[in-house]
């Protein structure tokens, strides 16, 4: 069931190369695409960074990070937090549309959250 939702999300984001459902500990639960990327390592590293940022933000009293974005020469990566203790990770090529990725991640979050509870 997650495969279908991940595929739909990937199709909705122009330039998306991979979409992954990631547990809060950084373990990639399910993914589509990204054949040339090591999604497991990428998910683990970005989830660790997002947890670190959230910890610092809590210390400042401004709450957890809902989104964590990284842009490189070749990729745009979005890690979007779900309420159920998971993240959605969208990896796009450098010509991708980060605003569209944020919109589609937020739009599909409710469907994932219903299934994860």
C-alpha cells in the first residue's frame, strides 16, 4: 500500500527521482526510485541531521522542525516530518521544484498518517 502512495507522490513532483518513507530513527521503511542513490544511507544521515536541528529548536523553545531541506549541485532533498513518527523524503534532480515537493508532501501526509497509526 505504501508503494502506491509513494509512486503517486513521485509522479506529482516534477524531477523527483526517489520518494522514501523513513522511520524517525532514519531507517528507510519503503521507497520507490533512486536506483543510483543509496537511499538507506541518505535517509539515515538526513534524519539524524533533522533530529539534531529539532533538538536545538526545542532548546530554544521554538518547537520541532517540520521540514528539512538540502540542496546540492545535483539534487534537492526534502525531509518532511509526519505526525506518526515518520518522515517523507523526496529526492529531486537539481532542476526540481522544491515548492511543489513541499506542497505534495504536505498534501499526501494525511493519507500516510492515517495508514501509519
